[in-house]
């Protein structure tokens, strides 16, 4: 097979001769004209265009789902479409990092302002919705906003690549497409979960806290109070240890400020906190099973690191040991309705937390157990 | 790409692949039904093998777009279910998720004992697994 192919122009059959010449000329032309790169760029641009069409469709669907949800739950007096459209491209300008001192405080302030703006808008749009429903509307709004941002960014890069005919830029976007679609698909699936109030993978930490509250409070009347913004504290007892369980207030879609809650508890306890145990969902490595439990030390909390910083500062100053229990999930699973494997993982994590309390604390100690995550669908 | 443009693109691609495949088959025909002159020529130029080479090349080119543009497998549909349990007995029921359900929601008295029923878990499973479960029941 190789030998005849090397016989370029060596045939006396006119058909083969013509084909040999054509292929020879074609390859020479492709190599020296740079047409190969152009053809590849066109192929990649077509792939990016397809993703943009999909993202635009999902973004529009996200907007219409949000509007429909507001109409159903909020019974607004005026049409919410224009206000929702206005907020679909809402931006947060991140603080200056060139002068890093106090950057997290500045970021927290901006995040607080952003949240209060969204709270106000949702309250204005959905006056008839209760607190949990408003939280779910806000989460749906956020998912729609994320889809819109993805669509705008990819479309921007597509036009830039097309205009400048920059092969490297087009290739870099094409390479990132599969990751972008993973995130986009996750946000798209999250729309349904948020609309219906279903628990999502990100809420696994909060679910573990709820399982423990349910178990420890079977025989006692546990007190629950709001200790920080959207965060509840349940004081329970387990094997002669005082267990203070912290989690976001459910079943609405909230994350709250668990960092602030932990800091408040440590400050109020006057040095009586023996240990802090944090439970959160963490990103798994490809090939790992979802719902796998991993133990470690440190503040197990994601997000913009404002809450993590507060916890780290307080536990360091008071010398309180921090344990972390991580339930492994993928990025898609974090935003989609909770899988059975992850729900089972939450029960295993609850057992692991009980073991940690028994093994690493003494009778009479006070322990903080913080279940981190979005409480949607978890009471 | 819009549906109409995709259909036109697929039709053109299909026609092009068909033409390549037909030409490839023709070359195979020539390879198999070589004349005495071709066989004589083949001794010095390897013309029959060249025809076979191009035939295979053309057939690969014809099949490639079909493989490259074939649609990926549809994603498995999933369904969210709620597990209803009882604080007092071993009662357990898996039912479809309903709007307003949440984990640890209290559902009222148990039909088997006097204790309270509650939702102990909410999770999503592939629809095929739901069907299997229903069949088993």
C-alpha cells in the first residue's frame, strides 16, 4: 500500500495520473498558502458558533423561566419582564487588588451591596412570595444571569477571533468550549432545581448538618436561632458534648454567612470551643466516585473567600483546631439536583462527623459543626 | 446554526460523500476487472495497487464526515424522587418529587404507627432505574 503511493506521477493510467497531479498540487497549495490554518479556523469558528447558539437559547430560557416563576409565586402588579431584562447583565466591579490590604473587606462590602440590591429587586418583583420563595427566585435569577454572562463572553471572543482572524485566539476558545459547556449545562440544569426547590449537590454540607440536627434532637428540645445573616444555630447534645450546629436557613436557596456565625460563636464562647468541624461539598478529581468522603484540616468553605478568611483569622487567634469533612462531587453535580450517591455520601459524612466528635473531644466539650452549602430543598 | 442551514449542510455533505464513495467503488471495480493491458502495465507501474489505494482513500473520505458529524449519544434522562420515612417504624416509600417538598419536611401521621412521617431524602436517579423499581413493585 505504501509503495504505490510513493509512485507519485509514475502511472501511465490517465485517471490515476490526473488524481496524482491534483493531490500533489492540492497539498503544495495547502502547505504554502496557509489554507490549512484557515480551514481549521473555519471549523473551530463553526463549533464556537454552535455553542453560542446553544448558550443564547439557554440564556433566553433562563430569563423566561425567571419571569414565569416571578409571575407564579410573586403575583406582581406590573409586568416583570423589563426589570428582569435590566438586571440580566448586572455586574460587580471587583475591588482593586494592586493595594491588597483589606481587599476581602472591600469585596465583602460589594457582595453585601449586590445581595441587598437583588433582595430589593426580588421583593419589588414578587411581593406575594414568602421568604423561601424569594430566595429561590433569587437563585433562579442568578443561574439565568450566569448563563447570560457566559453567552456574552463567548460571543465576544467569537467576534474578536473572527475579526482579527487570530488562529491562536480561536483555538484557545475552541479548547475551552467543552469546559464552558460543562458549566453552562450545570447552570441550565440548576434552573429546574431552583424553580422547583430541589436540593442540589452544593447543599450536601448543609444536608449533613440537618441529618445531625435531626439525629441529636430526637430526645431533646433543641433550640434554633438566627445567629448571622441567613444562618441558623441549633444547640444540641451528643454523648455529653455540647454540639453547636451551624447551617444556612432552609428550605429556601440560601448560603448565608457561616463564617460570620462561626466567628460570633467563638467570640461569645470565651475560649470554650474545643473544636470546629466544617463539612462542605468539594470538587472531585476525574475518575473519583461522587459522594466519596475525604477528611482534612482547614476551613472547608468555597465561594469568594470572604467567609473563609474570617474563619481562618478567628480560629488562628484563638488556637481552635479546625477539621474538614469533604463530600466529593463534580462541578455539574454541584448545581444539578442532588444525586443518590451524594445523598448517601451525606449520611456517611454525618457518621464521620460523629466519630470525629467522639475521638477528638472530651465529655463536656463544646464543638461547632458547620454544614456549608446552599440550603435549597433542605429543611 | 439554524435547523434549515444544518439540513442544507447535511444534504451537501451527504451528496459529496456519496460521490466520493461511488468513485471509490468504481476504482475497486477497475481493480478487480483489470484488462490484459492493465495487468501488463501493472508490472512496471503498480497501477492496480494505486487504484486500490485511491479507492480506499476515497471511501475513508466518504465515511469520515458521517463519523465526525454523527450526533453524540443522548444524555440519560433523570428524575427526582423523595423518600418518605417514619420516625417510629420502618415505613419507607419512594415517590416522585412534588413542588414544596424538602428534606425533613414533616408529612403528618403514619398509617402504620402513631408517629410522624417525614421526607428523609430527596435525590435524582436515572429514569431507567425508576422504571426498574416500578416493575419490581
